[in-house]
C-alpha cells in the first residue's frame, strides 16, 4: 500500500512538472500579499536572469512596476520591492544570492521597518530552496490554480497587456482618502527616536559598504506621496539622515520632486498616471546625473 502510494505520488509529481514546463506561464499575480511577495522574489532567485539595475523598497516602490510598460523603466531592470516590507528584505535576498548588479536603487521613504526574517527564511529554507532550483512545480509561481488559469487563457491578463490600456482619468473615494490622510498625517508628525535612526542607518551603512566593495553603484531615491504629507517632520527627518550619512560614502541621490501634481488614492501610493510621471522624472535624473 505504501509503495503504491509513493508510486502514485511520483507519477503525479512528474506529470505535473512536465505540465508546468510545457505551459506558457510567464506571469503570475498571487492570491494574497505574502504569496505575491514570494513570487516576485522567486522570479529573481530561480529564473536565472541577470539584471544591471535592481530596485529594493516597500510597497511604495513596488507600485512603480505594477501595470507599467517595461520601456518606462531603465533597461535590464528588476523591481525587488515588496508590499508590507522594506528595503532590508530585498537587500538580504541579494546578499544571500551574492547578486552583483551594476546599480542598486534603494527606496528612501521607509527605513524604520526591520527585515522580516520569516519572509527571507521562507525563501531560503534549507530544504525547499535547493529543491525549488530543480523543480518548478514546487515554486509558488506554479501552483495548480495559476497553471490552469494560464492554460485556459495564457495572455489575456498579462501585465504587459494591462500596461497598454490607456491611463484613465483618476478618480478616488474622498471619504476613504480623508480617513487615510488623517492617519498618515498623524503618523508622519511622529519622529523616530535618535536611537532608532542610528540603528537603522548603521545597518544600512554596513550593507551599502559591502555592495560598494563589490563595485556596485548605490543610488537612493524617494517616491513622491500626497503633497499634504510630503514635507511633514518624519519624511524630512529620514531624508536628512540618509543624505547626511550616505553622500559622504559616494552614494547618488534621486531626490523627491515637487509633490504637487502627484495623486494617490490612499495618501501613500501613486496612482498609475502619477507613476508614469515619476518614472519620466526618474529617468531624466539618471541621464542628468550620468547614473
């Protein structure tokens, strides 16, 4: 009975692996935030692509590549930013992989969050990490629901297709926006303690120094948010601390543009039209600074 069960499992596993490798599943969306983050990381970890430009950050930076045409981003670019996480998670992944891009873009907006060790631990599990290298069917990107959906309609909802949709006139629920504005305003009036700033800056300095020793150019960037919170005490504190500590290390900065004219639905995350506007600014700054 046990032998029969094992044989059945092996046949099903091998059959599913063959299906996965023969099906055009070149995009996935995830069924929740955690899974979407894992899938974004898996793409870099297992697909073998080598990128000259890597971006790390939180959900603020994550939105810079959601439903956006690839030609709006720099060439050879991968966005390793995660919803609900911070730059430290993307940096840890790169270090674990001994990944050496030419340029490393680090989001400035949020530095207070710690690395989520449960997240990076799940990615580099001693058992599953090596197994996923060889078996695609074990990766979250290839769960049965995703595969069946792609087999039925392979390209209809791919992000490249979504990116070709015209940018619609921006509309938002004002009552929801006012709720977020009240919360975010209060949050951004509260400064980090001096000890918290020293700790986070110290950790970041160690990581940046290790990348610089490998010849990686490090660039800090700040994404605009709603103008009403753009220059409140907390973002000004973070901005000043990063510039004071990392400019002497030779890091470049793509400073935040005038937030006027940028729109969000929740005070923090840019809507699609504003993303395109910021990316034009971003690319112009790369050219202007010869980055």
